[in-house]
């Protein structure tokens, strides 16, 4: 076993740091309203159902353009898509590194926007799309085409095999009826990847099909967006009434859509976990720094065991989870995702919980000032709190672990 970070990854981290300081930090400093205490208000168009302001999204797009020109944005993508073929271990190390820098334009996870892009839908299409669908891959990377993800429903979240949205074949077309909830990215999407049951009965893994539906399709409506703990929102409620799409809209194979959903969530789960470790370490380090500087009754806070021990405990937890994340990412690079699904769940739920606990402790250590928006901890907490639900709640992650442990789920 070799626990050293590969030399090529270390070199990438150094190049990333230099690029961020030269190209991204000045852009961030010129737009401080999106990153200081004004961030939520500056980013949110309150009169447009709480969706992101156009100016904020354009700033994110400019960051991505600069990162693409510098050769970083596509790092995780295959070489045939202009990437470096970076693996899961490399992405885990990079995601942790970027999150450890704290909040900033270089890595704004609220929007899944980073100088090193996370492209689960692009990778999904590269693996499974056919025919004309493949022509959309490059525009997806550049942002000209944006694909939302329509899996969750009003009455079905993690129990996706019980979804009620249905699609019925009508000659060379499919007719889709149903509803989706928290359909993320619909505020700027050109297409929605809609999962619908096409055969079988509720609870069957087979019989779910993924359809690429244009967002301007007749019968597709967005009645409102859900306002969330962390604003702005892009989580739409979507209604589909008699939406017609051609057979060519099927992504992968009829009845095999659940495989696409699994591909998406496994990619996101391990990367969320890596980001959780990074942001937790940031909160720990900032708390230690503050405790060494802040004095009460004439001595630094750092001398008090009530301050020391909780941070030492979190620091230990971060090291434990970090190693689990790295090992799991390493395994993902060597075998099918479903063979290490339980490990991915372990890493995901523990890292998401760690991030929330570290942000909460940072607020406590910093006292009143930690609770204000002058510090980033409240934003970190509100953002990472959603990860304990999205991509499968921590209860679902535990169910997956238990299923493998007790033999109810076979590899």
C-alpha cells in the first residue's frame, strides 16, 4: 500500500493554486458582493421566484471560461472530450483541496461551479448516449446546452423505483405524464433528463426509461421554484402533461434508465464527500486560528479544554473520513461503481455530517461573530446541510450499507 499523493496530482494542485491567484482571485475581488455578507441577496433575484440573478450566473460562466482556457475545467473528462482523463482519486484530492480554501469564485459548490468541473451528466452521456445525442456533449461542457435532472417526485424521493411519472409509446413518439420535484437547474436548462416508468410495476428496477426532453416542449410547465435553506434556488416543481418526444429522445435503452441515475449519484456522492472533508478542515483550521488569537479573561481561548477537545475530535474525524474517501475513490477507479456502492455511501454520509458538525462548531468557537454573515460558517452550514438529503439521504446511505452488510443487497 502506498498512501502518498501521486506526483502528477501534487503538480496539478500547485498549478491550480497559481491559476486561482492570478486569474480568479482578482475577478472575485472585483465582485465582492457575491462573496461577503451580501452574498445571498446579491445572488438572488427575489422577483423571479428566488432564482439566480443573471449577473451572478454570468460571473460563474466567466470563471469557467477562464478555467477551460487554462486547461483545468475538463480535467476529469476523457481525453477525447478535451480532458486529462483524471480519475476518481485525483478528483477527490482536488475537490478536497479546493474546498479547504474556503468560499470563493474558484469553487462555489452551491452551484456546483468550480475551476475543475464536475460533469456527471457529461460523463453519463459519453458512456450511454447514442446518435444525435452525442453532438450535445461539447455544448454541455461549454454551457451552451444545459441538462437538468428530473428524478425526484412529489411523492417519491429516494424510492425512485416507485415513481409515478409514466411514458407510453405512441408510434414513433412517447407521451409523458407526471411531475418532478426539486428538478435542479431548470432555471437555465435547455433540456430536462426526465425519468419515467415505461414498463413493469412499482418497485421494479427495470422498466424505468430516461428521456431527453426540451424545456420548451408543449405540456412541460414550471408552476414554481422551492425556496430553500440556502438561496438562490434552482429547484423547480415540474408538471408534465401529455409531453410528446420522439423515440430518439430515449437515453441509453428503454427500461434501463435506473443505470443512468446510479451512474449520476455515485459520481456525485464521492465528490460531495471529498468536498465535505475539505470544508470541514477549513472550519477546523479557522477555528484553531481564531482560538489562538482571541483572549478571554486574559488568556487565549486555545488554552481551554472546552475549545480544544471538540476541535481535536473533529480533526481526528476529518482524518478518518479523508482516508475512507481516498480509498473508496481509488477503488472506483478500478472496478464497477456498484461493487463499492456501500463504501461510497459510507464516505458520503459521514463526510456530509462532518461538514455540518465542523461548521456548527466553528460558529460556536467564534461566538457571536461566528453566527453573523461576516463569517462564512453559516453559509457553509446551510449549503452542506442539503447534502445530507440530496443524492440519497443519510438514511438511504445507511440502508445501502446495511443491505450489503446483511446480504439483502448483493454486489
